């Protein structure tokens, strides 16, 4: 399970412990917060997990009172079969059955206003009626979704025969991409009768062993693909969402074909399983770039790079993509894009570390000014440097990586030792400042060199503190003595 999966699991576990009403209130607040300036970078992850819980039919309990609270759940219930197919990133190459989450609001408004206004109004009124049971509302939503299949099909048919209709639909749904995603939604809804039971039989998390060696998932997919060959991309999209090791779907495709030759897979009905892996690499690339530009969390960028590297390494280990021009080109372009960003990060690493290692100063009120932004930048860049050290082939940064590591190592070793040495000599306010600087240096050294080296530094730090304590206790008359003792007491 990746770091992102672990974090999502913890969030879902916590949200599951809340009452449905509390989750509903949380979602409303987070949906409003999305449009505020500088929203929390983890808001979307929490919102996605909360929405997934609310889409589960069990949360619409029979005793849930009617009114706006239950009305707000109707849209989530309506789209509940799509949960395995939703993504938050806009892929450069659209992958069938991977639907952008933002499309749901567009489709909902379009259906309720232009396609099925009376049907939608009836269901919403029933949901707002406290006398109508939860089971009845759930049945009405199911029937609404079933009727929408034909209604959307007719609208799509009209758009194919009328440029005016197509332009009108494109305006409402976001152009040709939006129309294509609407077609995917209709395809998934139309398959609900067999697709939902199929997905219920597939484990929620599929490990690498199951995809590469076991036969339980293989038999289910093989049988389903034989009966519904047009829905292979849908099945592939569902499996990549549930896979702990998405790259293993390349081997899984070879097992379905009975031949691991990329050319044989490319010419088979199971090619979408490799297509969806390529789309996952591109999704992780987009996610990493977004973290790099917008997420202040110092860990997010390096973790996204790590997940990207794990996928690319798995694909290149399991398949010789040089025999497949299409997939080889897609992966190469993705690697090139992310390598440029990593190179930029490495080129700024030395400066970021030096800024973080500076001894902080006091303001005019005597408060120590800790530059947390500089520290976070150094944490981020060091995690990237450390991660890339073992993934230089994925990111094509051999030379710049080597230069960066040499500069970072020298700076960390020299400055950290110097700060610990100065700590033993510091007096007065400077003692507090040097303590803070030494702690930052040790923390950064632990990220790069590991815990054993950091523990050695901590012992040296303690020795320096003991030396300063001894000087303080020597009886020197000094107006700053109380401040020194206070600083030492805090550490």
C-alpha cells in the first residue's frame, strides 16, 4: 500500500467512526472551503474520502429524516456506481472510464435542467418528505439512474446527428472531453446490473501477487471480458484504482492474453489494461507537479515522485516497451516532463539547505524568528535528493544528482558540526538561537544520512549543552545568566 493509500485509509477509518450527519456537515463545509483563497492542500483528499462514504447506500438509513439533509445525498447516491472510476486529475490523454470528479456536478445540473427535469424534481421532492422511507428514496434514485441511461443515450444520439445539439451539449459539459466522459458514465450505468456484482467480488485492494500469480481475479476478469468485451476498458479502470501495484496490470494483461509479448498484448482486446497503466503514470506525474507547485507540505512532492518511480520501475521490469512504440512513447514523454521538474529541484537544493541552516535572529521584541518556510523547503528538497539517489534512471538525473549530493553532503557535514561546536560556546540569547539551529541541522542530517548518524550528532549536541551548562554554573556574574538557564531548561 502506497503512502497515499495509507493516508486515505486512515482518513476513511476516522470518518467511518462519525455519524452520517457529521460527515454530511463536514462535506458541506469542505465544499465551500474549496473556493476560498489558499485552501488546505489536503482538503481534496479528505473531501474525496468523505464523499465516498456518503455515496454508500447504507448511509441513507431508513430513520434518516427527510428535508435538505437527505436531498443533498441524492446526487451522491445517483453517482455511487462511479466511485471506482473517479480521478481528480485532468489527463493529457483521456483514458476511457477514468472520469474526472468535477464532471459529476456538470452532468447532474445538465440532467436535472435539460434532460430529465420532471424526474429529478420528483425524486428530490420525495427525498425532502419526512414521510417517505429511506428504502423508498434509495429505490427512486436507482430507478432515476436506470431511466437516465436511455435519456442520455438519446441525447448523445442527437448530438451525433446535429452540430447544433453537439455544440450545445459541449457548452454544458466542457467540450468534446466532457461529452466523452458523459458517454463513459452512461456506459458504466448501463452495465450496473452485472458490473456492481462483479466489483463486489473483486477485493477492495489487490496486491501484486494476485495480479501476477493467483488465479481468483484472473478468472473473474477473463469470464467477464468474454461476456462483455466492449467493457474491458471499464474493468481495467476499476482494477487500476484498486491495485496496490498498478504496474502489475501489464503482467496481468499478458496472463489474460496468454503471451507476455507487448506486441501480442497491444493487438489483443486486453490492451486497455496497459493503456490504463500508462494513464496512471501520467496521473501520478500530474499529481507530483501539482504538489511541487502548490502543496506546502514538505513531504507530498517526494512521496508522489516515489509512487511514480515505483510504477515506472515496475512497468520497465515487466515489459520490454521498446517493442511497443505507442506505450514506449507515452512513458518516455511522461518521464521527460517529470525529469525536467526534478532537475530544477536538484539545482536549487544546495541553496535551500544553506538557507535552512542559518542561525535564526531575534526581532526587536526579543522573539526568535524561525524561518519555517526555509526549513520546509530544505526538508522537501532533501527528501527529493535522497529519493532520486536510488531512482536516477527513472528521472534521468545522473550527473546533476551526483553534483547535488556532493554539495549537500559537504554543506550538511561542515555546517552541522560547526553549529554544534558553536553551541558549546554560546551565551545569553545566542544560546537559544544556536540550540534552534543545531536541532534543525540534526533533523536535516537525519533525512539525508539516516538515524545512526543523527544519533551521533545528538550525543555531540548533548555534550555541547553540558559544556554550556558548566560555564553557566561556574559562577560568572552575567546579566544574561537567567536567560541562558531558561534556554537550557527548555532543551
